[in-house]
């Protein structure tokens, strides 16, 4: 009797396993068909390309670089390659490309923002917060300080130091700056729009300098020296 019981159980288990294998095979076939349909047919084709975050960069310039062929499946687009092409635009800092199913590709652009500019016969050269020179404009940008140094440029250590100083200065001070005069990496002055001057020095001790400079500017005077933040002077 025990042998008969084991034989019935074995037959039951074998039947169950056959059904499980059959359903697994059917599932794989269905998924394969769905994959082929989605990959090679217009069912999931790209119908809309949405560009976000552009202002200084023409939207059409971005669209021209997206380069998605008509009818291309959402699954077949190379988002990394598209993002790399868009990020190659000089005024673009970063680009992100996402699939938004069922049929939209979203391109999100973060543009470079000028923090300083310098002048040459070609025009106003714009520098961003990473000291990258990304554009030359005919006119100086409104509200962006001018950097004055002997050899301005993104590869010039003194220019990069000027950018660093402006980056670490308090925002309330930065919006007052009209010109950054950089004589060396440790001798940088901020000429304010109202005619006053802040002698900042180098980018070191930024936290201490930031703490003392704004209270110091409430005092009467035209030259405010915070280059040695433990011994500030006004004259």
C-alpha cells in the first residue's frame, strides 16, 4: 500500500511539473513576442520630443542633435549618446535624456550661467562657476561682474582664482560687485557698484572673511580690507 501511495504522489508531482514548465514556456514566448513587437514595430515609437530648461540655447539646436529617426522604438534609442551630443553644446552644462512611456522622450538641459566676463576685441568672454569659457557675446551681460587681470582666460590661474573668490563670497556681497580686479591669486579686490572696494586677498579663509565683510560694509569708508580677517581695516 505504501508503494502504491508513493507511485500516485510521484505521478501527481510529475504532472504538476509538466504544467509549470508548460506555463513557463508560454510566458517566455509571450514576452518574446511582446519584446519583438515593441522593438521593431511602431507600437512604442517616439512621437514627441520634449525639451526643457533651455533659454540661452536655441531649442531647435537641441532638437537637431537629438537625431531620433521617425518611427524609432522607445526601446531602441540611446539616451546616453543623445545626452552626450546635447552636452557638447558650449552653453550647456549638463543634459539628461529620459524615456516617458508610451511615446515621449524628455531632454532636460542645465545651461551654463556666467559669473564673470572679460573683454577682448572679439567681445565679452563669459565664464561660468567652473571657470569654463563658454561663449563670446557682442555686449557684456547685465548684472555679471567684469574680471580685470593681465592674462584673462579659463586656463589662467589668476582668472580661476577670481572666479573662486566670487563663488565663496556671500551672495549679498556678490550682487553688489561690478568688477573683480585680480593682480595675483592672493591679491584680488572686489569693486562694488557704488564705488567702494573690498580687498579680499585670496580664496583662503573664505568662511571667516564672509562672516566679517558684511558687518564691515556698514561702516563709513571706501576701502574695506578683509584679506586678513582677524585684522580688518576700513579707510
